């Protein structure tokens, strides 16, 4: 690690009291990380599954998503 990196870390520690990253600005995700992993997992497990079938399976579990959201995750 370079000296400048260590200096920046010490400065951050003194100002914030921790080295954790702060939340970033931007649009919130439409779906949770868990739902996104489920969509990808279902797609890998059943390559011929349609977005409509994934949407129906998610709706059974109370998660409402648009087909376009599912297509973005594939």
C-alpha cells in the first residue's frame, strides 16, 4: 500500500470514525438482490423458461415484476 493511500485512510478514519463506504446516489433497484438471484438461477436451471413463466412464479410468492425487468436480469 502506498503512503498516500494510508494517509487517505487515516484522514477518513479521523473524519468519519470508520472506513465503511457511504451509500451512493442514484435510482433504487426495482427488485431486491434476492429476487434478481432467483431470476438468474431459474434461467440457468431451466434455459427454455419464458419471462412470463418466471413472472407467474414470482407472483405466486407475492413479488410483482414486469417482464421487462425479468429480461434485464437474464
